[in-house]
C-alpha cells in the first residue's frame, strides 16, 4: 500500500470493536517501526508500555480524556473502547530532551497499525499522575502521550475546509466523524516572493 493511502486511512479513531484484540506480536512490530525512526541527536530517550489485556486496558481508560471538540460525548462506551494502548514515555535518565521524537514515533506506530487493519488515536489529554500510579512507573519516566489502538468501529471522513469554515471535527446523525482539512494550495507558500 502506498504511503499516501496509509495516511488517508490513518484517522483519529475513537470508537473500536473492543472484543477484537490487537495481538502482542503486532504491538511489537509497531514498536519496531518506532525504533527505526530518527531521533533528535540520536539519543533515543523514548520507551513504550504495551497495554493489551482487557484488565490492563480497563485500568488505563479512566486516566484519558476524549475528543475535546465533542463536548457532549464522554468517550467510547464499554464495548467500543480500545483493545490496546501504547504509552509513550520519556526516559529522563537518557536525555533531558526528546525534541519532536514523540510525534515521529507516533506516526510510525499508527501507520503500522493501519497496515495491519487497525486504527488508533493519539491522546495527549492524560491524567499523568493517575496513569503513572496505575502503571507503577518510576519517576524517571515522564508520560508524553497514549496511543489508543483497535479495530475501528467508526467511519471517519475528510471534508474540505471551506473558506472561513470551522476546523472543528464533528459527527453527523449517523455517527460518521467528519474532519475538515485545508486545501493543498493553502498550505504551500510561494518561495522568494520579494526576491529580485
């Protein structure tokens, strides 16, 4: 599958077929993809916790917040929750900086998930003290984000962002999740506009 196809299929899914497990071997391959990514100064200070049993997932779920634009939605209900999570942490004993590494590895993890028929959502709105305690993480590990994973239950579509339109994602009456995206022409700026 082409990279552009993987990217188009890689949406922020927030509802999953909870009973469809994400095999531990697939999670390992997602982290292998992350391992191969570039890292600022090649420090490689990120580590990963693989949460994959129903009991583990149930303990992580309450520490997460879902879909800030959907104010009347409290997150996925039982049966629609993620079947696995990857908790991305910064090992502060390796380096004091992680630069933009968490974004790079998150995309690698999600593209690998999509390739395997899964989907996910990067969650940065995390109750870190609660999750740190639930996971029993020593203080040296700083929780950066959580990637929710599973077989998507919802349809997510990309809509054109109309001039003056709202960037907020939304759901229609059929629970289709709509994500407005800016046009390519709006994103590419002219080079040397004032050059002689």
